[in-house]
C-alpha cells in the first residue's frame, strides 16, 4: 500500500525528472529497434503505422533527450566548479599571498641581520612586552601605530616604543629606512635609536625617551615659551643636527620632513631631530635626488618638490623646511593663519619681510619692538625659504649666520609670490593649493606622540 511519504517521493521534482529521463532514453532504443525491424521486413503493424504517420517523432525524442543531457552536464559542471575549482582557486590565492609575504619577511630579516652587526640592538617581541609592562603606559595612537613608554633594565633607562601596525607598512620600506638611517647616527642633536624588533609582521622601533616632548608644544603656546637666547640655542642645535645628516655621514641623509613636530627636546631642552620614516640615503657627491622623492608636510615642503622649475630636489629641500621652522619659532605662530586679526598677517613670512624691509627706508622703524635675535631668526629663515633652491644657503652657512652677529646679515630678495604692495598671502602663495594631494600627518593630542608616530 502506498503511504503519503511514498507519494511525496514519487511526486518530487527530482523523481519526476528521473522518470522523464528514463522514458526518453528507453524510447530511443525502441525506435531504433523498430527502424531495424522495418528495414528487414519484419511486420509490426501499429509501430510501423505510427512511424510512417509521425516520421519526425524520433528526432523530437532525440532533441528532448539531448536537452536533458545538457542539463545534466551543466549540473555536473556547476558541482565541479563549486566544490572543486572554487576551493582550488582560493587555495592558490592564499598560497600566493603567503609566498609574497614570506619573500618580504625574508628580505627584511636578511637586512636586519646585517644591521644588527653594525647598528642598534635587536629585541624579541617578548622583550618588548616586558619593557613596556604589557603595553601598560600608552602615550598615544597615530597613523603608523601606537607609542608606549617603557623602561630598560638595569639602569631604569626610559624609552619610547613605537609599535608599527601590520597594515601601515606592508612592504617594510619605511621600517628599514628608519633603522638604516637613524641606526648608524651618533650625534647630540639627533634622536638615538636604541633598538628594534621584527618578528614576522610584528615590528617596533625603540627610541630614547624625550621627556620634554616636541618643540611645537612650546613655540605655539603662550604659557610655555623660551627666551630669545634659548630659541637661538635650539635653532643652532637643530641646524647642527641637520648639517650632520647632510655632511657628517658616509652617505648624506635627506630628512624631507623637518617641522616642529619632528624636533624633540630632552630633559635639558636640547633639540634632537627625529622621525626618519621619510628619510633617504644618497651619495654625498650627488647634488640632486630623483623626483620620486616627493614627500613631506604641507607648509614645510620645498617648492622644487612640487615643480622642477624651482630647481632640483637636494639637501636644499631640508634647508627650506628649516627656514619655515625658524620663522615659526620667531613668530610664535603658524606661518599660515587664516584667522589672523589682520589679513596682511595671514601669511607670516610675507608680513615679516615687509616689516624688515620697511625698516631700511623709514626713519620710524616698524620693527622697533622686535628683539634683535628675533630679527636674526627671521632674516636667516627668509634666506632659507628662497623659492629657487640655488639661492638658499647650505646648512653649514646657516650655522655661520646663526652664530654670527646681526649686523653682518643682509636682507634676501622677496622669497614668495606676491606683489610689492599687497601681502595678503593665501592668494599670493599658490603652492599651498597645489599641495593638497600631499598627506599631512594626523594631529594627535599629545605633541610628543604626534611627532613620533
């Protein structure tokens, strides 16, 4: 007796498809047999009549059977792609990614083994966890990763550990650049790289800790300020550090990102040039570098980094950035300030240039309230930011200018695009609008962290 379940099985689509398939595949041999019987004269009355009356019946049956077979083949191919080819493609892709990552890791590992013989100490990831007390004291978060405070024993030597995120530098170029450049430098005005860590994709840079933070915390704050003598001393220290990078090493090191965020101060407020993520090594006898070195921060990047019509990219590009830094130290403000009370003061270099040049032609000096050392910083800064790179002094000459007296300094030519009568700056300095494609570092509440990340 048929039950309800038996009826459902018989009425199911899969069962009906099997029945149709069985029917048509059984009819074809029957017709062929019938055709053979007719050809030898076997008398089969009714099938012969049906065959003569419907001669195309066999072709219809064969066509339907072919369609059913095609559906079976399509179903087979679908199952093959879904359960065989798709997993195989995924496995091949994962194997390729692993192979590519393995090559990158091996290249970095080979470089670091060579660096370990001549450079800073290499730490294991377990060491990093220990010196930071399981990353307990976090200084901040930035684009490259997180910075943690740590202590090296014995001696209670304080350090700052920059943990690089795995997706922030997938190929390891910036990591190797910073280890190779700063790892071989020993100068009082350049931050010291104590060590590094590289295990698979976990990478860290270990620096000496700078308790006073970065320079911008002091020059842009009304509460924290230096005397003019101290500012000159800090400016000289920065200049000596940059000059050492350019001339004191076997290979000249171009920083490409000189700005207040990247100048750290130790416990005695001795300045140290830091953050070599964008730095590049070039032979000392090479007067210019490739244009692909276009990197930096808006407001400090040299014009030739944007257009070769201003000159070639060279060590003078760092001189330009240093000049913008000097002007900010002298003015105690950002060079570009759209919120300035007077539109003529929106761009500080243009405004201070006009004040200094008017002093030479007016009996009543418009800069009478300016300190002599302030004017020295401004004039040296204006020399450094000349638009043509060949018009700027070298860092060794900048040091001589800062060490010398004020009376020997001469005013440079106007170093920016504006007419002689109007110095409203946002429109007169078109490079600012051309630099919008260059990414500026994320602002971080702690100024020390915003430098080191």
